[in-house]
């Protein structure tokens, strides 16, 4: 469960770093071209990259939530199976004790 949270955090940090890097690069390019000169096509590309990244992150988060739900279901099933096995082992242990106990006394 914490792994999914960590993964989402790591992905978020990567996106923020990428956005910062792209923003810094865009600012440097704009400064070189002049304060008033704006490359609309570069802005559009950066905006599309940003939007695509956000969409991808939302999709990843959705998949991670689905994976978490599946993992929780599997854990529930494993716990149930473990509990059944423990009950059966206790029952078998009592049966063995009951079957061997009187014979040893004879």
C-alpha cells in the first residue's frame, strides 16, 4: 500500500522537475530572443507536453489505485486461506493428540 503512495510521490516529483526544467529552458530561450518576442509554437508544444504529462499521471494514478484494490483483494483472500489452514492444522493437531494420547497411556 505504501509502495503505491511512494510511486505516486516519485512520479509527481519527476513531473515537477520536468516542468521546472522545461520552464527554465523556455525562460532562457525567451530571454535570448528578447523579452517581448514569444515563440507561440514553442509555448504550444510545451503546453501540449505538460497536458499530456498530466493526463499520463492521472492514468498512472488510476492504474495504481486499481492495482491497490486488486492487491487488497488478494491479501484478503490470502488471509482467509491462512486462517482456514491454521484452523485445519489446529484441528488435525487435536485429532493426532486424541488418537495418540490414549494409545501411549496403554
